[in-house]
C-alpha cells in the first residue's frame, strides 16, 4: 500500500512539473515547419507570422531563424541585414542547425558583414554537424571555392524555399 501511495505521489509531482514547463516546449518548430511558416507569411498569412513570433517569444531558435529569413529577404518586414544577423546569431547560440547555415550565407556573400569564405565555411560546417543538409552541401561548395575550383558560388536557399526566396540571387565572387 505504501508503494502505491508513493507511486501516486510521484505521478502527481510529475504532472505538476509538466504543467509548469516553459511554453517553448509545446511550440518548438522543426526546420521544415519554419520554412512552411515563412512561405505562409510570404503569402500574407498573419496567423503564420503570429505563430513564428509566439514561438520566438517562447525561446524557439528555429522560429528566430525563420524571422531572420523574413528580414534577410524583405518578406513581411523591410529588408534589414543587421536584424537578420541578430536573429541568426541568437538562434545559433541556442543550438539551431538552420541559423548557422544562414550566417554562412551572409558571410559567403558579404551581406551586412565583410565577405569571408573561411567564416562562412565554419558556420556551414556547424550547420551540417547539427544536422542541416543545406549546411553539409554548402561546406562542400565553399571548399571548392577555397581550392579555387569554382570561380564563384551562388549560395541559394534549400530547394523547399518559397519562390520569392529562390528568386533572390546571392553570389560570392572571388
């Protein structure tokens, strides 16, 4: 009987703990969800934008990255490279796999920062190590640039990027 009471107490303590967990645990986004919300925001879906903002306020790094993409490409918000970089850095510091890819894009193309292929490669490598396929591919391409096997590199977002972002041509010239 004592063991049953102890089990019920542990269950109640566990349920209480779950009820006070941070909101971010319930709204965390995956990278594909972030892309989808960016695309929906681009189409004028205010609900998608609100979800990104709520997830960011709940400390979700992928939501911060998605907001950075909106600023980088001037989608929903006016283009602001400084603000985009701030969102990417915040998300990178919190373990995002997607944010270091975008930092690599900024440095590879000299967007709001000095063009620096080695820094871009480091960020892309971090992105790949954290599991983002776009980061892995970008490392490979940046290595070709560093070895002078490519004259220039056009760093474009992943193939699932909304059309407005795909049309943005980001180039790195040597």
